[in-house]
C-alpha cells in the first residue's frame, strides 16, 4: 500500500526531516507515517477524522 501512495511532508518541516510525519491521501482515507520509518506502521484515518485532528492541533 505505502509504495503506491504519493507521500508528502509539511512545508513547515525542517530541511533535515528529523521529526516529521508524512501524509498521503488515496481518495478514501488519509494515511500518516513517520518519515524516518517509511516501511513502518501507517495510521489510516477517515478524512473527517484527519480534519478534526489537524483543526485541534492548529489551536
């Protein structure tokens, strides 16, 4: 699954990328992973859950 997705980091990420998450969207779910462990676990969220999370984090 992870290989077929187009992953991206926030524009606010440091150039070193040492503490980042990557996000991908496949039209059904939003996928989140640790940028340092790209073959590791992936958190899959419904788009509404992702919107709620990012809205809460931004406060």
